[in-house]
């Protein structure tokens, strides 16, 4: 658990160098100086960006985010009729449970991305 006031700094550390996640929440330790290139993957990234912004972290200012991939955009649809993660997983025949849990949604989103990329080849 972290204090909400520490969220921007912790998020900056997480996105800066994911290799050091175990140290990211301990803001009393020095930040790792070498940032890694990061690809930010999500389903409905606009929502993720908005939420992170409410916490005081703007992904547009994270210079090491080299690309953003939105599985909702890849799956098709329009802004008015976008596909939800559950429906995408069903279309991909990907067994799933306990959606709307951040960890599960992240894991299923990455699995969906890999299946969609594999289908292209």
C-alpha cells in the first residue's frame, strides 16, 4: 500500500524501469537512473490514461514510453461501439474468469494481444 500523495512518484518509478518493481513503492530508496524503453499495452487505453492522470501521472510526459498499444483499437469497432475485454476474450476463445480485477485484466489483455498478433501471421 502507498499513500495516494506518493502515487505520481511511484508510477513514474514503475514506468521508468519495470525491472525494479519491488523497489518502486519504496520512495526512500534512490530511483534507478537508467530508464528502460516501455511499450504501454492496455484495453481501452484512453480510460487508463485518464485514470493515471487523476493520480497525477501523465503517460504523455513519460519519455521512455516508446509506443502505446490498445487491444480495443486492434480488435476493431468504433468509439461509439467498442468491444469490451470480455467479448474480445470470448471471440479469441480465451478462457477467462474474475474480470475487472486489475491484475487479471492486464494478464488477459496481454494474452489477447499475443493471440491477435499470432492470427495476423
